[in-house]
C-alpha cells in the first residue's frame, strides 16, 4: 500500500502538480483537446509522493491513470483547472505539467450543432486564463518553488527562456514535442531545465527518470529555505 512517507526528504511539504490535457467543449458531444497523455505529470506526482510529499494532483482527462497515494482532483476545462489549483493552495512547490488548452470556444452551444445544407459552422474563441502565470505572480502565499513546462516544436530554448521570464516561474522544463521526437504520448522525454542561472540539457531518458531527477532537485531547492 502506498502512503505518504513519514520520514522522506519532502515529508511535511505540500506539492501541487497539474497534468494531462484539458478538454474545451464545443457542444454537448464535441470538444477541443490536445495530445498530452499525462505521463510526465503523473510520473512527477509519483516521484514527489515517493519522497514523502503530500501531493495534490489536478488532472485533465489523461490516458494514464493517476498515481495512488495522492489527492486526485479531476477537471475537464482550463477554467476548472484554475479553480482546482487555487483551492489546493497553499503549496510549497507547484509543478505545472498540464497541457492547458490556450483557447476555449467563446459560447458553447447548449445543443448539438447540426449540419445545415453545407453551411459551415464558425467557432469563436476566447483565451483561457494562464494558471502558471497567475500562481507565479502571486504577491502573497506564492509557493516557494514554481515550475512550468514549455512544450515547443521549434526554437525550443529561446521560446522557453522567454516564457520563464514572461510568466515569472522559477524553473521551466523545456522539451521539443515535434512529431518526429515521439515525445508526446511516448515513454521518454528529452528536456532542458532552465532557471535564472542558466540552462541544463538532460539526456533523453524515461519520463520516470526525468521525474526522479526533477524531484531530487526540488528537495535540494526547498532545503535551501526561503
Ligand atoms: N499553462 C497554464 N495555463 C495556461 C497555459 C499554459 O498553466 N492557460 C502552463 C503549462 O502548464 C506549462 C506552461 O504554462 O507549464 C507553458 O505552457 P505553454 O503552452 O508552453 O505556454 P503558453 O504560454 O501557452 O504559450 P504557447 O502555447 O503560445 O507556446
Ligand atoms: Ca499553450
């Protein structure tokens, strides 16, 4: 049986992890989604749990089952994810591994949209709230360590470096999710960890090993105190 360790390096710490895709409804039977499997976020929650943290795992509709021994909060949309994250705070560390939909359909149809003799429907979009930026920029009660992800298909390091500064998180885990990498939905990941002191390229390894390595760095950082 898995439970929270009583004597691990993260015992007494609360870790918040977001994971998986979000689904943004179009009408009662259709939605907009993305290819996130939830594998990397699930592995991170597992690794933090194994080091003794009490973990709140806020997950969209992922392919991978959530880990045992964590508090699971299931959501569908980005806005539900934001509410769940706010409700789960305070936390000592927050890891934003979810692939949050950037846009939702501005006005969801209450009934199924029907074909109309070849006339095409037009969807209008609204931008979703940026959960990572909101938590990173909290002026009171901010987690000591806020970690984002940057999934990019080109100019990975440039985009990720700018993203860390723009959002105000402490670290960004950057990865190349071009289809030819096989990373989206695969078992492995190749990431670069970006902080204010620079970028560290990690070799391609299993997502569980990325999670363990990240969790160990989280232990070191939280151990430094505020
Ligand atoms: N994120 C979030 N809320 C959003 C969008 C993104 O919390 N509405 C988080 C993700 O969980 C990830 C980080 O922000 O940790 C970066 O997500 P990403 O999609 O790479 O960045 P965006 O700012 O959405 O930029 P773009 O998609 O245009 O590259
Ligand atoms: Ca995005």
